[in-house]
């Protein structure tokens, strides 16, 4: 009995696979790079997005933020090193 069920399920699976293959082969292919690059998720990795111009004020803020972030990270690692490797009193 199990072999009859297995055979019928196997036949259905093969038919479904052939149906899907014929559907995929009949779909039109997209050749236009513009259609593909229009969607950011499907854009090729090596394609770089256009540069966005920032104001001098934004550049100054970004540099200040990076500097503060680096200082905070240095303090964080210093505290971590002290907690992990300094002997307890």
C-alpha cells in the first residue's frame, strides 16, 4: 500500500516539476540593465550608487561624530581591559 501512495506522489511531484520548468522557460527575460538597477535590492554589487553632495556643515558634523565615536569606543575598551585583566582588590 505504501508503494502505491509513494508512486502516485512521485508522479505528482514529477508533473509539478515539469510544469514549473515549462513556466520558467516561457517567461520573458529582462535584458535592460535599467529595469534591473531600478530596484536597489536587485542592483549588481559592483555598481556604485551616485554620490550625494553634502553641505560643509553636514561634513563637519560627520567628522565630529566620528571623532566622538572613536573616543567613546576607546574608553569602552579601556574599561573592558581593566575589568578583564586587572587583578581584583
